[in-house]
C-alpha cells in the first residue's frame, strides 16, 4: 500500500468531497444512525434476553412476532447495512492515502457483509413457528429439527467469516486514518480498539459475548468522530472553502 504524499492528499480531497458529496453525507448520517440503533438493540436485549432453544424461539415468535424477530437479529441486518455505507464514505476520503488499502478494505467488507446477509434466518424461523403452532406431534418434531438447523447456520461459518472480515475492513481503514491528514489520530485509535475487540466472534461463548458488547463503545465513538469529520468536510465544500490544507489543519485533529 504505497503512501500518497500529504500535500497531494490535502489538495485532492477537495475534489473528492465535492464529487462524492452525496455519499459522504449518507456515510456520516449512517454512522450516527448506527450508534442510535445500538441503543435501540440493547434495550430489548436487556428487557427480553433471547431464547436459548428452538422451541422457545417458536413460542416467542408465535406470541410476539416483533419481539421474536428482534431476538433473531433483524435489526442487526440494518446495522450492518449502515456500517457498509460508512465504509463506502471512508473509501472516498481515504482513497488518496492508499488506493491499494481502500480496495483491500472494501473487498473484505463486501465479502464479509455478503457472508453475514446469508446467515440470519428471521423470516424462515417465523414461517416455521407459524407452522409449528398448527402442527401435530410428529410434524412438530420435524419442524423443531428444521429450526435447529436454521439456528446452527445463523451462528455458523458464514457468521464467523463476517466477523473476521469486518475486523480486517475496520482495521485497514483505521490504519489508513493514521497515515492520512483527513481524520484525527483519536478517530483512528478508536477504530483500532473496536477492530481488536472483534477478534473474538460473539458466538464464541462468554468471552465472545463480552468482547462483542465491549466493542460497541469504541465503535460508537469512532462512528461519531468520523461522522462529525465528514459533515465538516461537506460543509466546507458547500461554502466553497478549501477542504485541503487549511481545513485539514483547522478541523482534522
């Protein structure tokens, strides 16, 4: 990942922000929305801990479909979509720092997000739960077995691939931030901390669950700092102010 001179980066970012203004704005608001969504996800998780067995999932889905879908990480799909929009905006702003690095980060991000999107099973579990509520004894056994299979694939290989690939994506972007004058060192550091905590997937027992919860704080700080920086860059571009050296020195630290 050959570095680009800071002067080139400072000058080139002007045109990048203006040319990709819409994406940078979307990325900034997606970052803020992802933080808000963390709070929305934590509240029901604490109020209603997720079921542990397929039958318990079926019972919750039958009694309260919305709660059951939340327990099956329906909102996490939205969270990951928002995170990917953040990565796209970061790619625009860090492109001149290292094109190779950005391509590597986005490649892992695309593969990781694709793997994750293939792993959750909220709609399928809801369909099985409805069938379970109307089925007899022998048929219920078959439906429970099908549910067990869906839950296994939900937190299976694809989920772990997503976790590790997302780690690589965030870590590469954070490293590029250290080498760039666009983002502060503090933003980069919070990104590294969040990435390191993703080294243990949440499905790796208690350790994984603790690491996953702990990663929410550094990710939130990283997202807020990155969003604030993006919006400032867009505001400077909108007023015709230089987004290059002067703006980087004024608001980049």
